[in-house]
C-alpha cells in the first residue's frame, strides 16, 4: 500500500521540548510521520512560504517537500492525501475548512475548535470523510487493555467508577510564561479543556456517556507567577487566572453505573500519582494509576491492577502491546500515543476519535461547565 501523503500545517523551527506554540508538531507529529512507512510528509504550510521552507531545511525533510503559505494551497494540492493541523486552537477552524471543502482526509489536534460552534461546523463538513482528532489517550495500550477487560465482562456489570487526578505540571502557584494562554477559560486552551478533557474522552470511551450529572468548577489559585523556565526570571508576579483548577463531576451513566470524578491543583501529590481511577463491577474491580499529570502522552510510569471476586487476589495486568510496531517504538515518548493513533487510523479508521466524537466532547465540557454555573454568573 502506498504511504499516506501528509501535508503538515504548523511544523515550526525548534526542538519541541517546552510547552508552547509549535512544540507539539515537533515533538509528536514530525517523528510520527518520519518513522512510519505508512506516511510520507510531502508538504508543509506555515505563516509564509519562506517560513515553511525554513522549517523544511531545519528538520532536514526531503528537498521535494513543497512549501506553502496559506491553507487553501495545501488543501488543493492533488499530491496531499491527509492535511494535519497542529497549531494553536484559535486557528483550527480557519485552517481546517479549506481541507474539508476539498474533501481531504484531515487530522486536527484537540480541541477541535476554539468554540463548540466551530467544532459543530467542522464536524458537519467532515461527514463522509476520513478524519481524526488528536485525542491520543484512547490509543494508549493501558486504555486499550482496560476497555477490553470491561467490554469482555471480566469485572461483570459496572456498578460505579471513581477517578481522582491532579494538575501539577508546575508548582501550584506558578506557570510557564511562554504558555500563559493556558490560564484563560476563553479560547479552549487550558487545564479543563486539555488535561481534563483528554481524560474525559477516554473515560466515556470505556464507560459510556453520562445520563445525568452535577458539577463544581472552581479556582483556588486565582493568580500565579509567570516564570521563564529557561532563565528563571519571573516575568509577571501575579497573573490573573480564569480557567478552573479544581473540577468535580458526579453523575449517573447511561449504563446505570454511578460516577465520581475529582481533579485538583497541587504542587505534589502524597502518593506520587497524577491519576488514580477505579472501575468497579459485580465480579471485580480495576485500578488504573499513572504517575504525573500528562497521562495522555505516555511519558509517566503506569499500572493496571485487577481483583476478581472469585479469587480475591489482586494481580498486575500486563497491558504492553506484544504487536507494537517497531517504528512506533522509535517515536519519542511524548509522541508515542499520537503515533499509535495514526497507525490505527490506517488499519481501523473507525476506532479513532473522529470529528463527531470531538464535538460530543466539546458538548460534554459545555454541559459540565453549565451545570457548575461556570464562569460564575450573578
């Protein structure tokens, strides 16, 4: 099978090591496509043709790689099969529309749109097309195995599920000056719409949808110090924050199980875990634990444990993929789940999150915020 020809929007010059604009394209998308025999980067689109040429040279892409300066040109290139959008979310809608109207395959990073209305238009235009959204936690072998155990009835009928997580990329009272946009609730780029949403997508992927819910969204750290972590300089001592840092959701699932989700902002967790998630059933219980907050990236140690009522013994479940493709293993850990997502897109495109899935997640985040009366209204 001929490789899928990729037109990548948003590959900038740099190393991709720090949280900030352009880093994800370098850390996740570039190694995904350059390592895989199923993909080939044939074109780049940046803010200008010159910027695209600079990036092509910097990343040592083939001299035949085309350089574009606007989304219409890369969308209309007959040699591009898949348009990949990895830029700041405010531009997702604008950059995706030409590709969708050209009936291209599209991979748009999460969040799909800066608003639910944008996501709805993109999902409508994507009807009948092969598209995916960067909800890569679904592709993690841990989630794949947990879903398999639940779907196969290993722990019986699910009765309840409880998850506690934390946001501790940095000390609770500080933030990265180069990513200060993460502190704003508006714009759809913050811990609620990124970190919590990645978990929430995999939660509903395994557990199903909420039938009813109640929620609290709150800010306990209303101002934070902005620090340039490369120099250690405090660039702003008291930056106001409008995005929530504590999230509580309780509800009943359509399956009849009850659910409780609790995410908090801390500097250090007492048990060193960024996520602890129990799934309880009539025949047993699963426990998922991940160290560190960036669980969707497969960068931290993790564990899956199972206790079956029939034996009463707790066991570690091996979730490693014995059939993991060797070129996926060559992708740096930050991009590993993105690579797995893209490989699944090749062989089973209906198993990855498409734009309809992304729209449902946008709508669920809206529902949770509305139930919490957030942003707070008088």
